[in-house]
C-alpha cells in the first residue's frame, strides 16, 4: 500500500485550537502512561552523544508527547538534560503542565516551523508522531534544515501503514472515553466535547486512521534522505523497534 496524504483535522488552521489541544493532550497522556517510547531510549542517547549540548529541541511537540516519562528515564544518565518544547500550534497549557512536572523543561510560546528552525535552538532535534503531517517535499525540508544547521535529528512514529496499526486506531475512541477523566490539566470543556458532544473521540479516530495511511515506511524514509544536499556528511540510521503490541519507526541523523 502506497502512502496516502489524506486530510487531518489537526493540520487545519480553521480547526479550533482548544479541540486540537484536547487531542494532543490525549496523545501525551497515553504516551506517558504506556511508556510508549521506552525502546527508543538508546536511540535518543546516541543522538545526544553526537550533539554539542545535552539538550533536546522537540519539534511539533503537541501536548508534550511521552516526554515526561522519557525525561525521567534519560535524566538518570544525563542529569543536566534540558528539553525545549516547540510547535507550529503551541499547546501552552500542556507545555506549562509539563514544565511543572520537571524543571528541566522549557517551551517556546510562539510558532516554530520544523522546516525552518531558528538558529538559536540547539541540541538534538526530535519529532514524535509528527513527521507524517508533512508531505515528502516538506519532510525533506525538515531534514535539510537539520543538515544545514549541523544538528542531529531523531524522528519517531508510533504507528505504521499496516492493517494491525489501522485496526488499533479504530479502537482509539474507547481509549479517549476511558482516559479523559484522568488527563491533566483538568478542563470542563474536555468533558463536554468528549461525552456530551463527542467531537474529540471522533476526530481522534479519523486523524489516527489517516496518520497510519500517512506514515513513512523505512524504505520511504531512506528515500527522503537519499538526495539531500550534504547527506553524505551525515550518518543515517533508519528502522523500527518493537513497543508493546506495536512498533515505533525511527530515523536518526547525526553529523559525521
């Protein structure tokens, strides 16, 4: 099955920010509670080792992804780790909540475009569950920008373009219904638009299925880096690792 870049609500400028935030808050909660990113800790450490600073600049952070739990694990070996959260549509309340959970988090309140990251944002660039939002031309710009700035970059996708992955997404509304009362910060609007007016579980369902269709395969990620200017100056590691019943696809690029 080829990659299909279908419509996602989360990408649309007209989509209400508060609904987008409810969706990213759900992904953040689920990623942390399930320890989704446990298998990729060695990949993150490898990327940090090749970076100038013990700093992660997270692009497309959404609600913070699984970084709260991941941070607690990374700090065991990297006590001076710093993580900067950024997004083109910043979820400020989620960023503030994440910063309260650990004082080594910082965030940028203004929109940050992953295709043109400000030069002052240093360290290992990461993307969790966000590369699939970009068409190949823009995905290449993200990777090219990392090369141009001599920054290491690590990309992770918690789904793939497969029947089991799509099937798992079909059950995502149930996960939304079961977890919503426990998501913090608590917001009455989240309750209303989950249970009384069930927009959140429905748009999470649609965007989740579309995300699977949009996800780049290992072969396609190899194709993305193949013709980048200066790609030969980077070491590229692209593959997948098992995480619970699913897999995480990853790309790690570090300057030689």
